[in-house]
């Protein structure tokens, strides 16, 4: 059977063991004679799926009891609106850090609901670094501070989570959730689209501190109020049942493999293999400042841009897929989420060496 190493930014690779388990259970889930896709979301069997998924995630991320876990739809992009709709409740203003394309979209959306202040930006350096944030920059009257912990397109990541004092910190963690240990208590709200490090597209995970729920005005749409999903256990309407089931299988896989601590270690090794090779090479370059580098999304360029297309095509012949960089950065980008095995990164570096030799 053909399986490639898929370096896509999202939707991205899933662990083979997870896909195989889903395949085994596809036609007859737990002797129900049905697929999970055909189960009622209110059935006992499905209740067990969604509750287990939440428990596993709580355990993996060490989510404190005063936080709710919500499984909803609309992608991270819908959170760009839901966050201000629900959280800009007290003073109608929020502080945002602008670290790239996704932050900019979040900022644009938030401006529709209140006063937004951009407290720091790396746009002056084409988003190749993470600006330093200290608590003096934060408006203590802001309803929240928003950051993008990992910038999927630019390949940067906050190596340190900013201290925001009493102002809740909101994080778009779409592309690095579950990749490294995080102290959840530092955040008021975390959101992530599933299709990068959790499971299939269609599911969005929101982790929210209890006291931040319930402030959306009555006039706002029911489905866009966190409270709706919180009081119903994410079952107000039909949730993305199969995507949640797949996420549960991924959480089981992570748990069996030593949890996030073990995953972080492998992720650091994988990233080091690639960065070390790029840094010693006189052929490839990383556009990202060393102190701001992502473990998950690694862009690299060849100074002779004419070679980009040949690189991507020849890599594809070696079953190394989707390495073309985002149009705003150019060059190449390797997304190496949890499901990318170390061997995949090694195979990429082996190919890069050959390509360098042939084209230098
Ligand atoms: C992919 C991504 C998004 C958009 O996610 P959707 O689920 O497609 O809306 C937002 N933020 C970040 C950091 C991302 O990587």
C-alpha cells in the first residue's frame, strides 16, 4: 500500500495506527452493526465516545477542573469572531499581538465587535520573529489579550508564554496544541482547529475558564455563545461526531505513546534534525530568527528561487508530499506535526542533501 510522508500544513498526517483502528471499526462499531457516523449523537455508545475524548484531552493537557472543554464547529476562523463576541463584555476592548496572517485575520474580525489595540507586531520584519511582550504593554482594562502561539504560515512560535496578570490570555493554538507541554492555567481561553494536530477537519476544540462563559449579550446568535455549548456538553445540536471520534483515537494514541511530554521530546528532535541541517548548509536558509522558531512548521528557502519548483517536484517523486511554501513566504515549508514520524524528517533531510549536491 502506498503511504507518503505528507508535510502539509493542514489537513495533515494522522497516525497510521489511528487510521487502521478507524478502518477496523468502520462498519461495525462496538458490535452496534453501525458505523460511528451512523450512530445517534444522543446514543449511549456515542456519549461514551465524546466523554472519553474529553477525559483523555483533559488528562493529556492537564486541564484544571475550572476549565470547560468544548467540541464545536466553524474552525479556528469562527473563533476569531466568537472570542470577541463572548469576551469583550466588560470594557469592549482587547489587546492583540500581530505575529502573522492568522493574527491579522483575528484582529480584523475582533474590530467588528469592539476596540482593538495592536500592542506588538513583527510585521516590520515580515513576521520572521516573535516580539517581546511584557506586562507593562498590556492595558489592565482590556477584556483579554490575544496571541497566536504558533504561526503556521511564517514558522514562528512563542517560546515563552507572556505574563498578562489579571487580564485573560486568549491563544489561537491551532498548529501547536498537543505538541509541547503548556501550563493551561496561564490562559483564559485556548482554541484550535482540529486538522493540524488533533484529527480531521470539521472539529474545533475550545478550552475556556469557567468564569469567562456567559457574558455574551442575549441578542447574539445562540450557536455563537460559549454557554450554549458548555451547558449542553457540546451536544446542543449535532456535533461533528466522526471527527470527535477520530480525535479520541488520536488522544488514545498520544496517551499510549507517553503523552505530551514524550511527544515534545520527539518533536524537538525532529525539528533539530531539520534546523541543524539547514543552519550548516550554504544552500538552504531559514528565514526565521533562531529564538522564534516553530517546532511544527519549518519554512526554508533556496536563495536561487528558480529551483523551488524542481525541489518540490523531485521531492514528490520520493514520496515527500506538499512541501511548497505558503505564497506569502515562498520557498518550501515542512509541517512536522505529532503524526510525522522521525523517519519522515530524516527522509526529507536525506533528499535535501542530494538536491543540494546536484544543484549547488
Ligand atoms: C489553520 C489555522 C487557522 C484557520 O483554521 P480553520 O480551522 O481553517 O478556520 C487559524 N489559525 C491558525 C494558527 C491556523 O494554523
